[in-house]
């Protein structure tokens, strides 16, 4: 059954608008991210309560994930609830929390049967304990699955993730002998700059400051990535946003540095399997240069990015670091 469904899904993708002229060798997106926007407007247009729009959006997510599995997509990251979403009317927030519990209970077992791993990224402070327990149970149940990873950005914000990662890296450096003040400064304080930027020299500050400066100067992108909420996550190759809005709303700011952006006018509950096929066909027509020029440089950059992804997968399995943070998910 699975092979038949996969064949049908790929046949449909070949027939998607524009798919006949693939660029970059007909590249297929393996790692995608989605800002699921438009649930509220979908409900408003039908004179339904907002909760009905969120429920319709949850059902569409299930369909899109099933289709992604059939297409062989390896990672899907969805923006489900941002830290800013807490400012919405209390009744809407409460309904969303209940819906998350319901969806985990009803959908995760089926995703588990299909070999999908579920991972939540974001802060868990302030989240109802009932929901936190469901999140932990879902992650434990699916931890060994390898067919696809579904990252659910919940109580998440990209800027908060970067601040938490910087604090984690500072704490790591402090543990190697840097002064404790370095960790405090790296959390965003006004004195987080190197000694020279603060009006003095590293030499004048003494050997400890010289060691601190050397550690920061030697830090690599991979050192920083280790402290992101899901360090094993690949950078999304394609970021999809629905509802016609043209912004990324504080979502995966580090990870989407080179993602291809695709904006759809469809509201999320209307973004079906065919709409995903169109987005993937559009991605296949684009040339990804990673700052270089088309040709050999692009291939080299792509290979380098893929090698980095393999290293992150190994590092993520060992690290399993999760801090937490948030922005615009529930629409």
C-alpha cells in the first residue's frame, strides 16, 4: 500500500503546474518548513468561530503530512504556536491548548505507525502541564522513527531561540575557564562585546579576558548551532507561507538564512496536497546559488551544505539539547 501511495503522490507532483521545466537538475526539496497562516480568516469568511478555523487547519496539516510522507520528504517543520500568540483572547488560547492535546492523542499514534518522528521545539514554561505531558509522551513514542521528522514549533520565537543559543554558548565557554560575567553578557547585556569594543584592550583586561576573546573568535557556526533547540534539524530548503502574507514572522531565523521562500494566497485550511505539489514544483524550477554563481560553485556549496547536515545529524543525536522560545504560529 505504501509503495502504491508513493507512486500516486509522485505522479501527481509531476503533473503540478510548471513541473515540466525543473531547474538545478530537478532538485527535490527534502527539508521544508511551513508557516500555517489563515485559520482565523478562513473561519471568518464562513461566519464560523475562530476555533473552527484552527480545527480545519489541524485536519489539513494531517493531509499535508501524509502527502509529504508519500513524497519521501525527510523533514517538515511547522509553526503551530508562537510566544506572541499568548496575547490572543484567552478563550482562543484555551481552545488551542485543548486542540493540541486532542490532536496529539488522535494523530500521533497514526504518524508513529507510518514511521514519523515527532519533535517539539520551543519553550515549555507557561504551557499547561497536561499538554507538556502529551508532548513528552509523543516524543518518547516516536523517538526511534526515521522515515520522516515532524518538528512542531510550539511556544517558539526565532529571536528567543538565538538569545538562548548565545547564552548556552557563553555558558559553555565559561565552563572552559572564562569569567562568569561572560555568560551574563552573552545573554544580551550591553557589555557583551569584546574588551576592545568596551573601550579597553584585551591585553589590559588580563589573561582571563584574552582567553575569553580567543574562545569567542574561534567559535564556529556549528558551535553555535549545537545550542539551538533542535541542533540536528537540517536547514529548510523551502519555506512555505500561506494566506498571502509576505513575511517570515520570527520563524527559524538562523535555519532559513538560505531557504527558498514560497508565498501562497491560499488560507491554510485550503492548502491541500495539490497546493503542496505546486510549491515543490516551483522549488524545483529555482536555481540555488548560496551566494555563488550558477555552475560548479553552486554544486560545491550544495555539497558543503549537505555535509554540514550529516554532521548535524550526528551531533544532534549526541546532544539532544532543548532550551525553548517563540512567534506567529497559530493563525
